[in-house]
C-alpha cells in the first residue's frame, strides 16, 4: 500500500487516508461527516465508495504521564465501544467494523503498551488504573466532562447509568483479557461484552509462572536472551506429540527473532497485573444483566471454545457462544456476518 498520510477535513478532524486515494476523494471527504450523509449518495456512488469508511479512521496521540498513547477512532454512532486488540497488533485492526456498524457505534481502540504506535515509558507495568485514566482522556475528548464522568473506577463514586449511556467492550485474544479486567473494575458502566477468542478465561501455567513469580520472570528474561535450550526442548516435545503443531509454530515465531523476543518479554511482563477473576466477573454479569457474546474459531488450537463453554456456566441467560469456520484470527472482515449480531443483538435474541 502507498504511504499513508494525515490530513485535516474542514470539520476539524485529522483522518488517516491512503495517499493514492486522497486526490480522487477530496471532494467527497470534504462533505461527508456521518453515515447519515453517506446515505444521501446515489446507489452508484454508494457502490463506488463502499470502502470509504474503512479508511475514515482518526488516529490520535494522547499524553499520559511520560508516555504517548496512540488510539484509533472510527464510526459516528451514538453508542461508544472500547476495543482491545490482540498480541502484536494495533487498534486499527477493528477499523472494518465502521463499515457495518459505524452508524450505531463510535469505536475507540487504543494501541496497548509496546504495541502499534504507542510509546510506553512507564517501565514494565501497566495497571487497571492506568487503563481507566487513559480511557477517561479518550472519552473526554469526544464528549467533554459529561462522558468523562461515566468512566470512573469502581473504587470511587458511581453515578447512575441509564441503559443508553452504557459502554460496550470488545476484546480479541490478549484484548479479551484486557476487556475482562476493565469490566471487573467497573462493571456497572458496561452493557455489552464481546469476546473474540479471548485470553483470560483460563490460567495458563507458563504465563503465570513467567509473569507472577520472581523466579519465573528471571528465567523468562534469561530465555529471551539465550533461547537455544528452550527451543530444543520445544522441538522434542513437538516430535513426541506433547505440543501441537499450531502451538509449536506460534512459539517458534516469537522465539526465532531477537527483536520479537524482546517485545514478547516486554508485553507479557507489562500486562502481568491484568488478571481477571472469573467468579467475580460472572457475579457482576448476573447482577447487571450484561449482554455477553463469545466468538471462537472452530480450527483454533491456541484458545479453545471449550474454555468459553465452561465460562458460560452460571451466566447462560446473559451469554451466547458462537463457533465460526476460522482459526484463531476470528477478528476479520470475512467473519462480519458472525461478528455483527454480537454487536447489535439484544438480550432476548
């Protein structure tokens, strides 16, 4: 793709747009502000510009302490959704949702520490308090102090929320664990929780050992510097059938490159404090009658749907689990027919 550039429309928003399309669509972009305006175009124009809202994505840097947090905003709907991406990705992976639900949602997706364009300078720690304060800044920018007051920690005051004011949470893979942790901290603020192949519903021993114990973290750091011994053991376990091929390839990718290993260590260690307590979360789901939708890939060997089925026990009335024809990468436009109902259906559907 040609180099992407930033330019401002005459209604004052800085938007991401591919350079190759800028000249052709300048006239269109100067007049389009919302999906309602788009509907006024002819059928031929709609067909010609059907991809427009995929590119209509605002990317903004906000300052938090000593860090620069990049987030993407897309869609122009009345409801707000907070989106959390998977490992090694960025918030822009949710951009395609604006094509299909941008008239009902405004999506906000941050780049997590050591991901995307975010520059995290607070050491190897990212807490739920950090996350809440960053989200407060983002929502304040959109709606001013009224919306900012909606997002407050469960340890502070709790203004009453109407159903229409509640936020939605969307998390994919690693982002599922982030979404669950945020829901746990301030569950009464959210009316919907959409989890796509989510991490966080099962305690992985090795993740726990390497991030929650002093010895494990030291061993983790040493292994990232000198990975030969670990990779040798992994190959042996794969040959013996004790580690499946998908896991082997996944780990091999993150072990084989020095820079990727460093990122792996930084990301795992930095997110170590975000560990959702599932029994507590399920009690909040029942209490608040939160809509929960779980989407898994039938061929996923990284995160299995059986974990989601176990999580649903006790919250069957509020939740649905959908298994689609996919591997782990369920967050993709080709699966929009399965994803869209999870965003738009109500509790009775």
